[in-house]
C-alpha cells in the first residue's frame, strides 16, 4: 500500500518489546495467573497476540489455535473483546496432558479475575466450553463396541441430522424425528439385530419416513419403498443367524 492510499496509520512490521511485550513479561504474567509453571520456557506475550488480532480480525471473527499451549490466544481475545466490545470467538486445540490444568485453567481465571491485594486483575467476562476427545468410534472401518451404546446413538443422530443430541437418547432404539423422518438405531452389544416384521411391530412413532439401523434386513425392497423405510447396516463384524 502506498502512503497516499493509506487511511490512518498502517501496521508496522517492526514491533518493539515496549509495545508488544517479551517472554520475560509473559512468564511473569503466567506466574501471576497460575503460580510457578515450569512447562513453558518461552511463552508468547499476550500483548503480542493482541496486536496480531487487532490487525487480522474483525470484532466477530472466529480464531483457531491448533497448538494452544498456555492459552495465550484465548487470553488475548478475551482482553481485546473487553477493550473494544467485540464478540470474537476462539477454538483452542491442545493434545498435551496440561490442556485442562493449564490451558483451560488460565482461560477460566482470566474470565473470572485473578491475583490478590494490589495485584488483582479484573476478569474479562465471557465463557467457553472444554471438551476431551474420547475413544475412536470406528476401528478399521468397523464399530468400536467398547464405546457405550448411548454415545453411539448420540453420534448417529448428529451425523444424520446435524442437530445436537438430547438426553432422551440414553436408552432405547428410537433416536428422534427430524424433518418428519424417524430415526432408529437397533443395536445390541455382542448380539446381532435383524430388521423384520416383528421389529416393525414394536415401532409406534408416526412419521412420513423411517431410517432404521440394524445388522441385517429381512424386509423386501418393494415393502420398504412402499412404507418409506431406509435400512442402514451397522458397520460391525458379527454373525447373523
């Protein structure tokens, strides 16, 4: 950009530590929030990430940090939102075992406030959710049956509808109705299931169409077409008698 085209002050490519901080400042900030932490030798200064966000984001941007580390990105976003009234959101990913005790804990304390006496730092406000990845649902293309049936049902519902699951899915085969289609997951751990006339007799929910998961189907294609039934095979290696 030429100077004649610039509106206001353009971003500088040289950022002195007086403006964006340094690693010693970052370590002192970490200590003030969480106490003595030895995991991070050179944490990033919050002011440095704030400067990047000021340049690179709008007030409603979503920021992804795939290597969250000590949680500096979330801290900077929360600070910046408080300063300019923004509604930026963040997604942090951390695979190390300190994800909850350091990364997420820092975010919690930044939101609610930290420090004592003259060193109290007011909270930024805001909120976030913390999730841990569970065991894999699929192994080599087959269903991992060590996963609880309730978790499997919730996953199937979300993959079919892209709607959040409800607590009603903890038990039973019926998952719910979405856009006038009823979803059933006929699954028994260690036992093969068969979609046949006897099973259809147990279905009481009324809908325009039905999606039913089972290990095997004995209904004819003509019958399913006439009654708007879609059969989906559960991906597992189990003998069906």
